[in-house]
C-alpha cells in the first residue's frame, strides 16, 4: 500500500480483506469507480464507500478493466446515474 494525500492506494488482496471487514460492519458497502480524479489524473480509481462515509482505500489503474479486475468478487454492477458527479463511471455493490 502507498498513500496519496489522505488516500491509501491498495492492491486486490487488501481490497478483498477491507471489503470483507466493511461488509461485517456496515449494511451498505460499495465501490465507486471514477475517472480522472484530481489526485489521479487520466487514471481510473475504485473507492470503498460505506453507509458511514467514503473510506480512504482506493484501487488505481490505467484502464477501466484494470481497476475492475482488482475489485473483490461477488459484486453487483450498477450504472452511474445523472445525480452522480461527472467523474463517476460506475458503481459496484456488495450483494
């Protein structure tokens, strides 16, 4: 893991462990996939979010497929909605 600002950039193994912990602690757990966040220009990110708030854990990749393959297994894909900020590409929820 490495840190950028308040974020902790994690790998797929850490994502699985953190996701598992979050699912035990919160009723709603999701990964929000974004493009071109200020701290990660021209890159895709997947940020762990719970009912409490976004957590500081983020996956980073050069491609959408690259970030998706790092996500924990067993998630359900949801399309971004017009209410989401423009950088949001898609959402993945724990089922």
